[in-house]
DNA sequence: AGATAAACGAGACGGTACGTCACGTCTTAGG
DNA sequence: CCTAAGACGTGACGTACCGTCTCGTTTATCT
């Protein structure tokens, strides 16, 4: 979601002026949050196939109309609900070391996925992203912006320093970083252990190292 | 599912004699196959969330009762339908080389996933396995038997020869082998390129190499 | 059902104000009528055991949910569908004569039952009322309000005039009026002849006459 | 069904010889009885709409095939099951008095209907007879043979003696005898009181009396 | 201070699919 | 050839959600 500082999914007006001149009440932030929270709970309790918009609406004391006004589909809502939990807690690298900087990129999700509820909810969100075109795009937009691009910067820096091989590949890097997580979360349906972060970073650096 | 020579999901009788002495009609093989084929088509056309047992039954000219008699849930059927396509075409290694032997383990699925239909169907099956407890177990049983255990044999052999580090880890190996596939298939919702097999094998061997 | 002027089965609000203040769409009258008509047709074409809510929904272009929202069960719908055909055509007595006044009570149903479709539909509705607790109550509530109570008034009047015996019994009277109809309709599975009305009335008056 | 002394519904062979020459086992009486008993229980527990042949077969430890071989439909079985309970206990008139003789005709059913189970089962059987063409014929055949014809004899005798009006009508008589029973059993869904028999007989005799 | 218009809760609506149950027919093995 | 057991295609059950819609109320801006 490329909307770090605004409500999710809002259809941006062509010009800001047009928006300002609009009459009537604005989008209710309280309602939006209640829906996101309810959706996250729904995901963690019923998974993706059992995800019910009716139930989300009831639990959030919102009307279905309101949900469908702001989210294209249930899948988009599911992905948004999971991503919304990350936005609140970005992590700043412990040091300028390349390991710490990469860790800071993947840690937020790894932490979220550590709890039982979090694993269920994130698994659900990922399934939603895999099932639905639009939801997939939301997920990949977030992934690109929050992981891929920053990672590319870091790796490019390292390449300049000569610590990485010349033909380093950003896709290979992201696959090595996240593939194992998907394997544990989706294919093995299990939790993701705590020590994982360090291991993943090492794995990437080793694969791309110039030696 | 590790039942290369029997119908899927059949509840094994305690003794074979007991089974043989049972009266009444036997499970219809024609119906079973029609259902598996229809389920595979359904998966590739509608994905996992859109997977409809009604439609599978209609297309297979089978009754829903028959489906639910032999499969615990739609998810189990989805996973079975995908696995059934593998059972028919096992691959024998081109040589005794370790690379070829590992390749032979992962090639069947990689080939299946290469086509558009195959990618959709397998993505769906994987989502089903992630969504549903029972379906997950079917998938992991297949994975364990067809990939993990054979792979362990191969790696153990190599370790004895001294070409692998002593503390090689089967989980790390499978993650490196399949993680990238899941990343492409699920998270990126894209196809899996042809050259992949060799790259995955190299990645594993390098990570576990003794040097 | 004693709701001559409202939609069937509506759960009456405690106060009318509460109902009026309710938000959201109201019950669709068009849908309700279409369902009642389709149910009547279904009953006359397939009888009670063959009565299919699916088919009623399809023919009424309504959803099953809508049917089950407003009717407790298929049986209740069947009874309502038959009763609804009576509500439209009440009969006013030809004269103030006691024979005409009693006739006017039973004529609507007798007329309805005279046609082939009517006989089938009413037989079906009666079977539904006999099969199902709730449907039975709807039927008996209608019977009580539309037949029993008015009949009691008429007979009480006559008793005061001395033309009826003192120990006249309302149950005996209704049994004599309707029992023969049920016998023909249910037990004999046949039509109810035209001359019936007069004969039934005579039979009751004779049985209760003071002489 | 005119089979007071044979198994119900058996398709009579054209000649007895043909039947005697038939090879293979004969119809199992034990199975037949078990099915009739189970059907009666089923009727009294689930009513007519809830009547399940599957359940009858299971409870009677019979196969469905066996049931469908000997009964045309579930409705026929239901009627047969109810009638079978009467066959065992015919009633001989207490005296030669016309009242006692008529009573003896209707008492068996009235007694059967007195208990809770009996009322449910008989109501179910009657609904089956009303729902289904074939079952209706079985019921009416029994009714004709066991009630209508004997009653006609009795009334004809009385007419000769001059105690009945000349234009007595057998249909009127049976309607007056049974109509009230159907009203109580079907329309009112209630029990039939004990004193009923005498009242019904009086009602008929009074209606047909010559005075 | 209205009038206008959008957002909101509630929930009815036509649909599709669910997983279960029963139907009546058919197949198998045993007596 | 009858029987018990039970698999099969068909189709209805009553429930749950879908995404759209219609209400009446509440807010916010614009005349």
C-alpha cells in the first residue's frame, strides 16, 4: 500500500481542491480502524476461506456498504488488515551494519508472524493476496516499497564496496530472504522460529558474496 | 499422497481379508478419476477461493455425496487433484550424479507448474493445503515421502563422502529448494521459469557444502 | 392467520412506533406475493410431499433466504399460500337467515376446493398443517378466527331464540361442518361436490336443533 | 388391500401352480414383519414428511432393495404399516344390537389412534394415503372392505326393518362416522377422545333415522 | 439558517454454494 | 433367487455469504 500517511485504499481525487470542496461528511476514521481490527481478528480466527465480510461488518459495528465503499473486495481488506499492523511499528536498524539494516527490513513481519494469531492472520492475508488479483497487487506494492527497493539500495551500496559479486540479483535476494518464511508459514503450516532473522540474512549475504 | 497403487484417501482396513470379504459394490474407479480431473480443471479455472464442489460434481457427472464420501473436505480434494497429476509421471535421474538425483525429486512439480493451467492449479492446491488442517496433512505427507525422505538419503550419502558439512540440516535444504518456488508462485503470483531447477539445486549444494 | 390487512407472518412489533422508526429497507410486497403465488402453484402441481422450496424460489424469482426469512418452514408457507387465496374474496351472506350466514362462513373454502387445482392445493396445505406444528397453528388460528368464533356467535344467537338445544357444542358443530369435507378431500382423495354447502349446514342445524 | 391372511402387497401370481413351481427362496416373513414394525415406529417418530426409507431399512436390518421389491413406494409402506396393526386385533360385536355392530367396525382404528404413538402413526399413514395415488388406493381398498361394505350390509338390514329412512346414503354415513375423526386427527392435530365411538354411531343413526 | 450531498448503521434482496439427507437404482457376495 | 450391505446419480434441504440495493439518520459544506 503506497499510502503510509493516509487511510488505506482511498481513491485519490484528481486534484486536492476538488476533494476540499466536496460537501458532506468525510470518511470516518473510527469506522475504518474498527473494520481493520475486526478483519484482522476474523482472519486469525477463521482463516482466509472462512473469512466473512458479514461477520467483519457485524463485529466492527459497520455496515457492509461502508466496507465495500472503501475496499474493492474481501481479499483487499484482508491484505490491508494485515499490513495495517505493520505500519504502526517500523524498526530502525540497531547499527549501520549491513546485517542490521537488512534485518530491520524483515523483522516487522517476522515479529508479527511469531504469535499464533499473527501467524494465522498473516497466512490468511498471504492466501488472499495469492487468490485475488487486486489484493495481490496491494501486497506486492507494499513488498516492493517496503522491502525490495530499500534492499536494492543496501545491496547496491555493498556491491560498490566490492563485498558483493557483480551479478547480484534482487529477485534471488528476495527469494532467499522470504522463500523460507513462506515455506514454513504456508507449506508447513507452522510457526516461524525466533532465530530466523539472522539465518536468513546470512543466507542472502553468503549467496551474493563476492568470494 | 503416498499411495501410488491405490485410490486416494481410502481408509485402509485393519486386515486385507476383512476388506475382501465386504459385501456390496466397490468404489468406482471411473467416478474417482472423473472427479480428480474435474477438480484439477476447477482449480485451474477458478482458483482456490472460487473452487466449487457443486461445479466439480456437475462436470465429473458425479454426485456431491460421492465426493464427500471419499474426501474429507473440498480442500483435501483440491490437494489430491494436484498430487494425482504427479503420480503418473515419476522421473528417473539422468545419471547417478547428485545434481541429477536431486533434480529428479523436484522436477515433476516444477514441470507441472510451468504451464498456465498448472501454475493456477498448483497455486490453488497449495492454498487449500494452507487453509485446511486435513488438506495440509495430505500435502505434507506427500512432501515428506516424495521429497524430504529421498532427499535426506541423498544428502546423508554425500555427507559420508565428506562433500557436505557435518551439520547439514534437512529443513534448511528443503526450504532452499522450495521456498523460492513458493515465493514466485504464491507471493509474486507469477510463473516459475524453466531454468529454475538447476539454480535451486546449486543453491542447496552450495549452502551445505563443506568448504 | 389473523392478519387480513398486513403481510403474512410479520412479527408484530411491540409498538407501532418502534416499527416505524426502524431503518433499512422494508419487506418487499412484490416478492411476498410472487412467493405466495408460486407456492400455491407448486402445491397444486406437486402436492405436499413433492413441495420444493427450491422450485418455489426459482419460479417466484426470489431467493430461498427471503422465503425462510419470512416463513418458519415450507409447511407454514404452504398453509399461508392457500389461506392467502381466501383473504381476497370474503363472502357476505345473501340474507340474514341463519343458513345463509353459516354458508357464507364455509363457502369461500368450498369454492376454492371445487376446481382441480384448488383441491390439490388445499389438500396439500392441509397435509402441511397436519405435518408441522407451526403450520398447524397458523391453520388453526385462521380456522378459529374465520370460522369457529363467527359460528359461535351465530349459534349463540339462535340458542337464545330457542331454536337450538341448550347443550349445543361448538366442537360438534365444526366437526359436522368440516369433517365431511376432510373425508372427501383427504381420505377419499376426491373432489368436493357443489351441492355440499347446503347439506352441511342442514346437517349441523339438525344435529343441534332443539326439537 | 384385500389380504387379510397373506403378506401385504405381494404380487399375486396368475395361478397358484406357477407360484409353487418357482425356484429359490420365498419371501422372508421375518424381514417383512421387521420392516412393517420399523415403518410404524418411523411414522410415529418422524411423521410423514420426515419418513425415511433409509432409516426404516437400517432399523429393520433390511436392505432397501428388499423394501422396494415388495412395496411400490414409501407411501404404500407407510399405509401398510398402519393397517398391519389392525389386522391382528379384529373386534367382534358385544351384541347383535346395531349400535354394537357399527361400533365394532370403527373401534379398532379408534383404539389405535388413542395413544400418542398411534395418533402420530395413523396421522402419518393418512397423509401418505392422501399424498400418493397408490397408497391412497391401498387405504381406500381397506376402507371399502373393512368399513364401507360391512356398514352397507348393516344399514341395508335396518332399512328393511323400517328404522332407517328409505333414501339412506352410504357416503353420508361414512362421512358422518369418519369425518369428525379426520377433523380431530388431521385438522386439529389432536387426540381423539375415548367417548367418541358412541357419539359417532348415534350421530349416524340419528341422521339416517326414519323419524 | 436552510439546502444539499455524502457517509453511515441497518438490513432486505437475488444469487451461489455449502455440507447433509433421502430418494430409487444398481452391484457385489453369501445363503 | 432372496437377502444385507452399501455405492451411485439426482435433487432438495436449511444455512451462510456474496455484493447490491434501499432506507432513515447524521454530518459537513455551500448557498
